């Protein structure tokens, strides 16, 4: 009878320890690979960096366009910009002009 109680006590203790170890292991795995774990945090940080870079690029593009639009204000038109736009729209070139043609970059294409 004492032997059964002793074995039962050992098995209960072992079961308790294995259950606690399994629970700790589960939380450790979730802390590393889970939806809010370390790997997910790294992915979020990379996504944040790429989106921040894109936002900065779009801000610079927007500021450049805003500056160009401000040069076309009805109060005061920039003569150089007016000349450039007129020549571009009418497809005219002065024989004394030097024309440099650029290939559109892949990043500028929508």
C-alpha cells in the first residue's frame, strides 16, 4: 500500500512538472513565432521602414509638384517655365536650342 501511494505521488509530481514545462514552452514559442512575437516585430519594423521611405519619397515629389504649380500662379508666371511648357505642348524647338532627350525612369512610371 505504501508503494502505491509513493508511485502515485511521484507520478503526480512528474505530471505537474511536465504540464508546467509544456505551458512554459508554449508561451516561449508564441513569444518568438506568434502573431505578436519577435519575428512579427521584425517584420513590422521592416514594413515601417519601407513605408516611411515611400512616404518621404512621395512628400518630396509632392513638394516638387507644388513648387511647379506655384510657378504657374496667375499673379506671376515664371517666364522660363512658361517657355518650357509651351515648347513641350506645341512640340516646337528653336534651331539654336540644344535639346537633350531623357529616357523616362522606371521609378517615375505609375
